C-alpha cells in the first residue's frame, strides 16, 4: 500500500517574518503520450511510442520557505525520486523504406539516486514612484544516477534562470510593461538537455472612464528569440532538435466593466468553488 502524507510547520520570527518547513510524498502519473503504445509521429523522421507498463513517478520533497514583509519569498527544497521512468532513443531503419527514423520510447530506470536541490525566490521592488519591478530567480542542481536499458547514467548538472517585469507608470493613466526571462538550459531526463533560452515581451495598458475601461496592447517576442532547443545524447542517438512556433504576436484587448462597481459580491461559495477549494485548485 502506497501512502502520500504531507505535513508543514510554520513559525513567525517576528512581526515581518515567517518560516515554514514542509514535507510531502508525491505521485506523478505518466501522460497519454508516455502510456499510449501507438506510434505518434512528431516529425518526418521521428516518432514517439509509449509504454502501458510504466510505473508511477514517486518523489519525496522537503522545503524550507522564508517570507519577509509578506512580499519577499525565498525557498530551499530537496526532492528525491524513488521510482523513475525515462525516455530512451533508438534508430528505426525498418518502418519507412530508405529512411532511418528516431524512435522515442519510455522505460523504467533502475535508480541509484535521482535528486534535485533547488533555490528560488521572488521579490517586488519600487525604486521610484513611477517604476515597479517584479523579480524572480531559481537555481537547480540535479543528480541523476541510474541504469537505463543497460546504460549507466551518472550526471550532476546545475541550471539557473530568472525573470524580471518592469512596469512604468506614465501620464494619462497609461502603464508600459517590459518583461524578460532567461535560463541556462536544464537537464530534462537521462539523455536530454535543453539549450539556453531568452525572451522579451512588451505591453502598454491604458484605463479610462474611472477605471471601468481598459485597453491593452501586447507584443510577444518581437525580437524572435524564443526557441526550443534540446540536445539528445543516448547510446544509440546523438541529435540536436530545434522547434519553432508562431511566437511573435501582437494582441489588442479591450474590456469594460458594466454595472455598479460598488456592489457587494456574495460571500456564499458555489458547489463548484467548494469542490475546487477542497482539491487545492481554488484561488
């Protein structure tokens, strides 16, 4: 019988600080693609084939969270997996005559140690009356020691990244936003590692009619920087994959609030809201 307990202990360190220690044992189930035995072609020369016998992904997680002034949050965490499955890559010269395809399958890994050491934090800053910054950062160190289909994997890989959003308050009830995020690339499995990535977005917002109306103009990735690049290094396959999508977008949105802005909302929760709260997905 599998049990998935969770517990937390919180302590106030003063009027402005709080420390929380938490533990949980989590289960993650394979998705449809990882389970389905049918072949799913993701490109002209590659396909994915799932495994209906995959085990559950079991993880022990411990975290220490510090909150200062209800705003600046820093979290240290340690996660260790005790039951792991992994993608595995082989060459298939038989399915399409004259072509060699890359086949992605999923198999159970014989784990010695698969663990993550994480540090992340968020902080809002107001350097001036007209500038607000939202900062976030993360650092992860992954240890992957396992046997995957006879291949011995022993990797210790660091990764880091961050995001900053700057909001500039302009005259005439306008706000200019600039958002940028970047990461160093992360180890995603036994044989995959994504490449460094960066993206920059812009937005302008204006309110009017006593803040009832809002007009937003958003420009996503105007410099065309966003890419998904991954390097695969398995016993049978060494490959580089790059994916692109419609990432440069210009959106115009208009909203207007009707009715009495001072009307009191009902404090009675609906059945759907109560169910969502019980499941932990409620806001």
